[in-house]
C-alpha cells in the first residue's frame, strides 16, 4: 500500500501541495483529475523524489517504508514507478540495457540471468504494438509521442513495480494505442504478487473508459477536494471543474511539473522511474 498523509510541498518558496491524503492498495486503480495548475504533476514528481521540490510536512510510505528523503532510484527499488507526461530521450542507452541494469540493481536478476529478458521484452513489445526496430534504438530517441508512451508501458511491464504513477498516460496516444497500453496496465493489476496499484493522473474521462478506476479524486488548488467512484469522472465530464475551485477566477498554483515542457531533461528522476 502507498499511503500519502498530510503532504505539503512546494518549489521556490511557493506552496503547491497543501495537505494531500491518499491511500492506494495493490490491485486498485485510482484516478486523480483536476484543472491545469492544480498540482497533479507536482504530486507525481514529489512522490518520485524529483530534485528541486521541498516537502514541508507529511509522510509518504510504501508498505510501511518512509519514502521521503530517499533518492529517486531508492524509491524505484522500493517499488514505485513513474511514467512521464513527456518521456525523455536517453541517447546511447538501449532500452534492453537500461532494463537489465535496473533489474540487476534491484537484486531481482544477476548479469548471468539477463539472457531470457530478451525473449520477454520481445513478447511484451509485440503485445503493445512496438516494432523490433524500436527495441534496438536508444531509449525514446526519435520516437513519436505515442511510441514513447508505449515504451514507458513496456518498461512498467518488465520491471513489475508495486505502485505505478501514470502522469497523463493518455496524452499523445491515439485510440488504438490507448487501448493497448491500458489493457496491459489493467492486466498488471490482476497478476503478480502483489498485483500492481495505480495512480492515473489525467484531465479526461477517455483514459478511464479504457482503464477503469475504482476511485476518482479531484485535485484542486493543491488539495483533494472530492473523492468518489467512476460516476465522479462522468460528472466532471459534464460540468467541468468550476464547482471544485476555491476561486474560479484564479489559475491555481502550478509548479514546474505542471508546466509541460519543464518535464524534459529529468535525468535523475528518469533513472528513479526505472
């Protein structure tokens, strides 16, 4: 279980998250929805340990282990995984090599056992519609947005984390690709020991049509202001977020993680995601 308790965090002396409480168990899919600048991507980056953010109070534990204060790679080895809203390119590093090193570093395989990874990688890639040529390229280099999102899902399938944070997975995906990645992630929530728990950050209900969430949370002005079942996402699609804003005329507090292109170049956090 990932347990977030009274989490306050910000950047450049500006508070963005103002008391987040959230519990996600194995096998569960939770959606976090909200308007631009509400703190959704900031939440993802703070949970993963992106440098530059300051946690002023609160706790984040995974199976009882406190994650705050740990480096991104240590959080990843504890079982946390982040798919990026804008996956970054890693020139010169083939995908298979990065995944092998991540599994060896986590103590899940030895160098001598890395051979079978190739067959599994090919099988998972075929299921996600990833061509063999892409597997031979440096990670995410010269890929379209949709190809990079498939690539991120492939990493998730191979690494089998305990909890995955999906930061706008649906961004840049066409209908077919969204269905493929969603089916693979949903299957991960039903298999493994323990099965995957998911936090799906999104603006739109279209992701939840493919990746059904048991719980939906509305994040506004750095707080979770409403929680409910799938019907809450349907309501948001009809009415929008106006009813959940503290000040309908204010843009909300956005940090670098909410701005979009600022997600690029996060080398340390990327390695943490592995």
